[in-house]
C-alpha cells in the first residue's frame, strides 16, 4: 500500500505544480451509464493516470479521494454531473446525495449538477 500512497502524493504534487497550466474539466453523463462500474470507469478515464492506480472505484474510495486527496484525487478541476435522475436509479438516492455532497464540500472542485 505504501507504493500507492507514494503515487498519489506525487500525483497531488504534480497537480499543484501544473495547476496554473491546466484546469481539468470532468463530465460525468448519467444518461450514458447502465452500471456503477461504467460510472467509475468514466471517472477514472478523466483523472490523472497516477491517481487511478490504487483507486477502489467505490463510494468509500471516492470519499477518500475528494475529502483527503487519496487515490482517485482529480486535482484542481471542474466536475459536471449530468443526468442525476438516471444516476439516482443506478446508485440509489442516499449514495447519489453523498456524491453530490462530497463535490459541494471539496475546495478544489467547481461542481455543477444538472438534472
């Protein structure tokens, strides 16, 4: 696990250095997913590759990434979530509310949620 820790710390530092040069825009379109796995695959396709290596592709891992900068940390970015109704069908209301709440509280993320 130490290797994973080292990788995401390097990723965070790299993101901080590059933050003036690049501002990532992540779009998660609920209408294009049928499963949670498809959602997590799309998310990891849009974040820095070093941050993906040890990301668990679940809500606990996402919470760690968003609140603590753990594996799966997207860096300084904009995350747009489209199709909340469809994503609520996939995740359930409670889990979808958690995802939205995490994004609203993250200081480094500009989030936009659309029905």
